[in-house]
């Protein structure tokens, strides 16, 4: 069967990467839709037109979009999805069309205006981080799917063709699913940013910080992925070295924010990881 045509609305980091991946998987792209002035925050208008030409699609401003593809995929920020769905619902007849959004936090209900206008709707979120000039995006990842079954059938086929794996998430669990993702990327970066400050206080030159971080971080992630959390766990908590943990806390007295994070993570380790001398450490950490 012929693959459905797809229109991408919002050629930002995710939308542009998705357009490349879909075209690579043999999906015909119809339009790449952008808003004048807003696209510049992600990719220039010229880059959007280049993206469209690369895949035989048309780059069009929102007001000029025909939106006649079989699938319309909204790749805009969470705060814009509901208002965009309302605007789109008045632009054409939607019966027979599938509409996705890619928010990890919002459900398919954010597309209710389009559903009422006849579209089949769903949220289709890839568990991946997209940043400018970062690692090449891959869609061989878990996609969280939630919404109407008609739209989900289409989504499962697309995810499979992208090399991904579909995971159905209930609407009630979407916020918790998104929080799960927050722990996997942005909050890791927040923790690393805090580690940089601690390292600088320890006397490591700023220019050398990431060089010092890279090997231990890469090894830790590798060990976690291949061995699991218990086997990847190391350091004073794993050894039950109460004196060292006490010294760590003392060293962080003049960095209260870092000290609070250290305490919080250590307390979490007491509950989730194989910590030795738990009672002594619990007393020290104030649990």
C-alpha cells in the first residue's frame, strides 16, 4: 500500500529532523509549514525552504498552507498546540485526515477542535533529545502513543518504518511519562551544570571541566545500559563509606544548592540502590 503523504507544521529542531527521517523512510512530504518570524528561532526561512526542496515538498507560510496531506504532524511547542489546533480546524474539511502532535506532556485532547472537525487525532512523542548542532537525531527510539485508535494505527506503522518502538500510554499517565523523560535528559544536564560549578570550586580549570567529566560520565552510562543500575553503582555510598560522605557534605557547606542536591540524590540512593551501612548514612543524611 502507498504510504500516506505527510505535512509537517513547525520546522524547528524536532520538525526538521522528523522531516528528514520520514523522507528517508519513504514517506512523501507535502508541505513544511512555518510562521514568519517564529521560524527564525530554530531554522532560518532559507533553511526551511532548503529542507523542503531536499524532499520534494513545499515550504509555505501558515496562512498559505493547503494542509491536504493524509497526515498533518504538529511539531510546535506545547503552549501553541491547542490554539494552533483551533486555528487549523477552521481552515479546511478534516474528515479522513490524521493529525498528530509530538508533546510528551499533552494528550490527544489538545487536538479536540480538530477531532470535532472530523480528524482522527493522537499524541506521538519520541523519547529523544533534539538540540541545535548536537548529535544526529535518531528515531530508533520508544514513541509514546496516546489518542484515537484510527490515528494510532497510522502512528504505529510510521514508528515501525522509522525503526522505533510504539508504547501506548494512557492519557492520565502522560504527565508522569513526561517527567520520566525530564529525568533522562534536561535534569541530567542540570546536574552536570552543577557538577561543573563544584569542579571549578575544586580547582579544575573551566577549560578542562568537560574533558574531566566525559570519560567517567560515558563509562557510567555504558555500565548502566549494559549492566543495570545495581552493577553500575559505585562510590562511597556503594562502599558504605560514611566518613567520605560526611566530608563531601562538609566540603559543600559553602555551596548550599549543590549540598541540597547531593543530599537528595544520596537519600534516593538509600531507597533504590545497594547502599552499604544504610542506617548510619540515613542518620548522616537526615532521612
